[in-house]
């Protein structure tokens, strides 16, 4: 089958079209003809040789797909040949065909295109895990979402509003309006002001209950200062660096704070399947009604994967970058 290969660890130019062995579905897997896949930061790190695929996973890039079932494993009962599905993978999405565990597959809503559907799995599962499973966000609480215009950020804004929370976000100036249109109550331009000052001013010095953070080290002190008593800080990445120069741990004790770190790709298949089923049950009515929508920034032909990676690494996107897979 055709696939996008990594010639050797390095920059986007190392992504080349090529041939790779077509996968065969295990008893609990579906073989899917891939119509679309989407970019994730993990793809760029794996391309550089910094984030290897989990043991047993395809070494090909691509953590999410949307497509048509062409073959079902012997133990599969939920889907049949011809069904349109989308979902999260441990790898292998940049290809004509991919296998997905049936428990991780979701039906493509009739009102969504394949390109829109493939923009859902990673960001909405990550956001749901962070907000609901880890952050325990409740109606009436406040949440601060960093990188509000990112894929996970745009998903988190919409999920938090559906839960009934007040949503504050940080974003660069050109992305502020997009966050507000998605439902953020307050959008802070982190390039021009201190988000800590803006958060505390907006909340009358009360702070927020939950923070979803991708920056880590440089934001840690401000995040702690922005949390109210019993607040929860959920760290999903360390894009700004993983070290904190100096910090007084007594702040965590006095305010009874929780600092939680998590990744999704390294979770067990059972964990991911349960998360998929719960997230799907909560969000599917919203997707079908259009109240929640996948945010697609741009669609590249999959043979333009290198250009798509450059675009992501330039931080130009608002929402997801999609690769359209052509036979």
C-alpha cells in the first residue's frame, strides 16, 4: 500500500511517499480504507526521533483516521464492511489502510465529512480526559485553557461550555476572536499581558478551579497563583520546558491543590477504549446537532505531509491540520 514514510529522523523534508506492507486486522480490529488523517504534535516529535511508537504499534505516523471499513476481524460485532468510522490509533494513520481496535472506532456522523471526523479523536479525547476524568470540572466552575486556539484548546472550550463551566483561555492576538466565537468567556493575549493578572482581575482575585496547560515550566508559578482553593492543574505537555527554577511547595499545601500530569498515547488499550466510549456518548448528540464541531484549520493532500508539518511547527493553525488521503 502507499504510505508516508520517515526516511530518517529529522525535519519535515524527511517525509516521503513510499510503499509499506498493508496491515492485517487481528480478531478485535477493523481494517479501514483511510480517507483522512490529522496532524498531532506527537507526529512531529516522532518524525524527529524523539517520540517512538508504543511497542507493537505501527511505526508509521498518524494517530487518528476517518475512513471506510473494508474488513472486520473474527471477533468484531459492532461494525461491518462499508461502515464509515473514525477513531484514535497508536500509529499508522499516514497510509492507504490502517487497523483500529473496534472498541476505539466511532461512527462518522452523517452531517460531518471525513476530514471533519478525523479532526475529532485525539483532541476531543485528550480534552475530555483532562477536563472530566482528571480535572473533575463541574458546572458553575471556572477553567483556564492555555493554547485556546490549538486543536485540544478548541475542543476544550466547547466541552467546558457544554459542561456548564466559565471558560478563560490564553491565545496570541490573531487567534483571540476564534476562541471567543467558540464560546470562551474571556480570551487573554499572552503576548501582550500577564495571564495571571488578567485571570485574577477577571475573577475578582478568586482564581479558577481547573487549568489545562501545555507549556509547563514557564507557566507553573503563574498557574499555581491562578488556582483557587482545591484547584486542579492538569499538565498535558511541556512545550515551554520542563524545569521550574524555584517554587515554594507550601502553596500547594495551603490551597489544597492537585497537580496532575498525563499523556494519552501511553495509556492502556482498555483505558483508551473506555475513554472513547464515554466521550462519544457525551459528545455525539452535540456533534450531530452542530452545537459542538470539530475545528479544521486546513486540509493538505497527504503527499504534502512535509508542508503540513512545517505549517504546524510555525504555529499558524487554529484547530486541526488534516491530510486528505487519495488512493
